[in-house]
């Protein structure tokens, strides 16, 4: 029993948040986007905060009397002594630091979530009936979910967004006739889209044999070679050797048939040698795993983003992706 470890928690911070809300009913607006009832280690404190949120959402005042009435709806409200609510008011003298108290609660809740996830991952490691890839995806997803909840976005003032926008416009103005997004190399397309914008999903669709893959390779080549931006490419139809051949043909501007048959002239061979040197410096990362699943793609894309900060991710092509489920 001497070595028993207590999960991370901060009882004082929890009581201070609840006490601050009882002192200043508007203080709950500050913390409602930071913490949830499940973030409280003491379940009684979580029940009280949940009741406070209910009153807040209903537009009712939050004080000891209304809170007692709201707590009666909880089955476990019998565990909460009436004197406990009165004590909460005396815990904190002011509601000015409630945001700091809420962040302390969120910090300990995140640590507890990591401990839980670690225990679950350890248990999954002993599951002999599960595929290793599935286990890796579940482990990564559980950690990623924790990181997402701990870095939730909030509203920002328009003033801040305008400042960031002005910086981008100023940079474009200094460059001259630039584009806000990443250039594809196709002038008309770039003018229409103003380049490929961050977080955009662009789908290239056409009938078979119309040159979708050729256009995709040309865009990848331009972004990586000319713009020097790292890109990732999932090629589910062609092998990496075929993708490399297409990149070489495009960069060297030689006849593809002569490259495939080996009937290259000395001029062609010189062009290919130069193109190979240029492509060797291009930050292009190719994965040609056939029938790759969505979960595998997500795992590999996350890792690639962490290691190389890719600006463009290409999938050729979507119909060959294994959704992981059968419909």
C-alpha cells in the first residue's frame, strides 16, 4: 500500500473553479470551453459542475439555492452534503483566476487520460487475435485523440485574424504577382484556384485514359522541383518504379517510349542524367503499397507530416483505397 500511486489530480483547483462560479455566475462562460464534467477527478465536483452547466445553458442564475435544486435531479446527489456547497464559496476569494484553475484541471485530466491510454495499449499488446497494424492504428488514434482534446481551438478576435491576413498579403505584394496557395505549374488552373490552398481537398476526375495520373505527376514534380516544397504521394495503381520513370520523362523532356524500350540517344541519356540529379534533390516521398487502407494511410501521413512537414499529399487513386469496412 505504501507504493500505491494516486492518479494526477488537483482538488484545490477543482474546488476553486466551483467556488469562483458561485461567486461570479458569469465566470462559467470562461471555463465551459476549457473543461468538461469528466475532467474532474472528484466525481462529486464533476456532478456539481455538470449541474452548473445545465443551469447556465437554461439561462438560470447559478447560486447555492438554484444549485441545490438542480442537484436533486442527480441520483448520486445524496452524497453531496449541503455544507459542502457553502464551503466552496469560502475556498476562493475571487473569480479573477478561474481560467488558470481550469487549465490546471485540464492538465491533470490529460495526464490521467495518458495513463489510461497507456494501460489500454499495454493490454492490446497481449492480444494475440488482433492484427499488429490494427493495434498500431488504435494506439496512435488514442494518443492523437488526447492531443486533439487538449489543444481545442477557441474563438479569436477579428483583429488577430486581420493581422495574420495582412502579413500574407504583404508577403505576396513583395513577391509581385504571386498566389496565396501552392502553384500547380498550370497557369490557368493556378489563376482559377489562386493556387492550392492549405487544408483544401482537390479531386481530379475524368474518364479512363484522359491523363489524370500524368497531370498529378506533373503537379508533384513542379511543386517539389520548382517550389522546393515537400510532398507525399500514395500510388495505389503504379509501382514506385513507374512513378519515378514518369517523373524522369517529365523532368528530362524525353520520349517515354524510348525510355521504356531503352532506345535512348546520347542526348536523351544526357538529359536523363541531369534530370536524375535535379529529382534527387526534390523532397518527394512515395508509398506504393497496393490496396492500402484508410487507417494505414492516416498513420503514414501523420508520421510523414511530423518528420518532413509535407505541404501536399497526393492519392492516386481514391477508388483503390481499402475503406477498412465492407458495405
